[in-house]
């Protein structure tokens, strides 16, 4: 069965430093997609970045990059040059298989950026 | 630029009451989803729909029903509310293509007393 694990309930980072949020997954399907979402204290869910299982390169979107290690089944989110506005909950999610419409989410990591 | 709109934003119910949460999207998306978010548990899928007139069960469907009579709307019903259904409910939609992200509404905070 597919599973997403985020082992860091909470993290602190100094403003302007980089931070890595961990995400490991388990699936037997060779085709899958991995997503990261940000949830600020206001509650909305904001899409950050996507990585497909067949993508050769790690995904990047501005200050966000995804450190995709397929053999280790990990898809860590890297935020460079942290800003105070990055303080939020971060969720890793997976969609398994091209014909599957369902997603599973990890339990999230709460990031606090310190001034 | 509405995206996904959830109605209502907050609601307090008494045990045994019924209610319907409405989700509307204006992006012509085929796929729509209802999740619940509880502390420490992330988002869990309740029901989803892959097109108008279709619905399917997710991870935690018990106690909920859904309908998708129109492509742009996805309704979540609680027939007899229970305190265990106190949660924040999110609706999401996405377009076709596996790389497409889900677009979320702002959530509905529901309390069952």
C-alpha cells in the first residue's frame, strides 16, 4: 500500500538560510507523482512543486527545489534563502499510478523561520 | 479569479443534525475531491469524483455522502452529524494530466457539539 512519511513534526531555520524538509514514500507502482503543498496559518493549501517518477532532473520552482532520490524513495523539499513568510505547515503528497486519481498526504512539517 | 469556492466557511452543528457542504470550481476541472484535516493526521480523502455524475469512496467515507450532478459542483453531505466529524474540510479540483496539482478551496471549519 502506498504511504507517505514526514518524520519532522517541527523545524526551525534562521532567516536567509536554507532548510530541507524530509519526505519518504512507499509505492510498488513505477509511475507516480510527488507534490509539496504549503499551508500558512491562514489555512489555505498552496501548491509548491511537482516531481514525476520518470523525470530525469530534480524539479525547481524559484526558491523551492525537490531533492528526488528514487532509489531511496525520498522527495525532500529544499527551501533556499528562507523568509519569514515561509513559516507554515508543509505537506508532501503522492499520486500513485497514471490511472489513479487518489492522493495520499503526509502528516506535515511545521516550519518556523526565525528573524 | 475564484478558483475553488467552499460554502460555508464555518458551521456549528448539534449531534444528529444534517448538513451539506458545497464546493464550486470555475476551472472546468474533471476531478474533484473532499478531504478532512485533523490535527497531526494531515489530509485524508473522504470521497472523490472523476467526472459529472460519478463519485467514489476515499480513505474515510463512512458517515458522508457526495453528489456531482453538475461538473462544477461537488457536494458533501453529513446525514447525522457526530462529534467525530468535527474537522476542517477541504475541497479540491484538478485538471487532466498526472502532473496537474490539486487546487484547494479555503476550507470549512465544522464543529459538532
